[in-house]
C-alpha cells in the first residue's frame, strides 16, 4: 500500500461512522421504499461525505524560501497579531476559511520540527465571526522551521466542525506540504509567520493546501 493510499484511508476513517450510516440508509431505502426517487437524498449525502474526506495529491514547491498554504480555502484575513504561546510577540497572520466543499486536510507550511502543540477548548461560533479565532476551540501547532525561524498554524473549530484531528505531535519532524491534521466539516486555519516575512497572498485568494504560495522569506 502506498503512502498516498494510506493517507486516503486515514481521511476516510475519520468519516467512517457518517459513511457507514449513510451507506446503510441508502441500501435500506433502495430495498424497502416503494418510491424510486427515495434513495436520491441519502445517496447524494453519501457522495458528499465521500467528497468531503477526499485527499488529493499536491505539487509541493521545492524552493525553501516559499511558504505554502496550510489548508484549502479562501483567504479572509491578513493582519498582524500578538501571539503569546509560541512567538511571544507580534506575528503576521493569514486566515483561511474552509467551506464544507473544500479539502479539509491540513499540511505543514514549511519544513521543520514541531516544538509546540496546544489544544484549547472553547466555543463553536461561525468562523467568519471576527472573534471566533480567539474564543473557539482550537489546536495550535508551533514549528521551528529548517531556516531557523518560527512558524505557527491554528486549527479552529467552527459552527459545524466539532472535531479537530492531529496527525503529528510535538517532536515530530515534518516536510513542507506534509499532511499533519484535519478538521471535520467547515472551519478555519490561521497561518502565523514572523513579521519580517513577505505575504504574497491577498484577501479573497482561493488557495490549495501544500501547493499555493502564501508567503516567502527574504
């Protein structure tokens, strides 16, 4: 079994109960319901769940100066924030919103070693709410980059997303673009970089995790 297939199995296992329930419901509807159109809804929901847990291959930029998006979605915020956990000071932040139609696998934005993983319980506000990033349940990952700089990403639970998954823990070495986690059913991921890093992404950009370039070092 190749690594690509194994990771696809991993994402599908995250949705196993939803897939199993809808599969059983679809079969039961086909066998027991007299209306020929009845299986359409559970079949459509089953197809959607399979699509949600997809895990496509991505082409990772080789240039070590390029920092990639940690997830698929739309850039909704670029700002400077005070980050007390890992940066312990100012950092630039790129906020990426994921709809339920985006791939929900998170990838390392740079190569390096994970120095910090901290889960924080919280609320489940719609992640488009400006305060959601500060008060919602989240998981922060601090990465010591191979270039000696600090990078961070925050997986943020949302109104529908109620499960944050981590596949790499403290002490793990990661390659740029490597799969390191997942959030189920629509949410947000914030990328944090040092203040002297150039952000090349713009608000409104649609990005692909592990592939789209959002920032670069000098």
